């Protein structure tokens, strides 16, 4: 992920919801800020939150079986990158489901750079793999890493990913709101990952879920 820093305002937008009854899609997520004492503090996206220069952030994702979660960043410079999973091969591994995943991993945190504009984090999940989105992201990654690709080709690949995300959100926009509730984890806190996981929200729904986190600075 790019390094980011400066004062900014975090705005939260719910892009689409899901049917909770008969839920097949289930996962937990958390978007947290590192407090002055080093602990993890939840971000309240129900209101505007001002972030100071140098603030650090971490994202937690823990999918259940048959739940495929994607996290895509469109930064203030309009670059687009897949933050989770780091490879689509992860979906086929037994270690994917019921595992706590963090962006970034371990003791690392991320901060926002001084580029003015809007950072958009698209959190998208489905009960089946989103093959079209995966294909477009793969094309974007190959185009971005190819030194011979043109600016027009890179822009087109980025836009194709964003258009697909927006198409998915629109397609499922008529679904009922998903069930969202805080996660209860027994036992004491041992390390920052455990602390972040304790702040997670559990999502339960039937087929599709999306949420867009807008970071304005």
C-alpha cells in the first residue's frame, strides 16, 4: 500500500446491503486507528472523523467458508490496487476461511500521504467468487507492472475495475440490509492483532455485500 499522511476527514458510505435471513455469506471486518498509547481504536464512520498527520491505520478481515472478500483501494491520485487478498490463490487454500487477515500484516500499520483528494476503500464480498472482477484486477496488475504499457492502457484497466465494482453494487442495490453486529471474543488481549479483531463487526447475509470507506483530505 502507498504511504499516506496529513490531516484528513474520514467519511463513511454504505454502498449496498444484503438479506440476512438464510445467510450464506459471513465475515468480520474492522477498520481501526492506532491510538497515542499504541492501542487500537475503532473508527466511527457514522460521523465525520478528523485524522491528524501521522495517524496509523489497520484493517482486519476474517471470512467464513464460502465467503469471498475483496478490498480495493482507489487512492487520491486515482491509482487502483487490490489490498486483499494479496493473491486470488488464497481463496483455494484451507488457511483462507476462519483465519484473521490484516492489512497490513503483523505489527505494520499504514498512514496516508499528503496527496489531496479522496481515498476510497471498496470492501466487496460475495457467496461466490467474483470472477469478472478478479479477471479485471489481474489485467490491471499486469498492465501496471508492464513498463511498455501506455498511459491510456493503464487508465483503461483502472477504470474497468472501478466500473465492475460499481456495476456489482448497482446490481445488488435492491437487496435488504445485511445483519451487522459487534464480534464477541472471549479471553484477554494478547498483541495488536487480537486487539483489532476484538473491534470487528460481523456481517451475515445471503449473497452480496459492499461498503465504501471514503477518506477525504
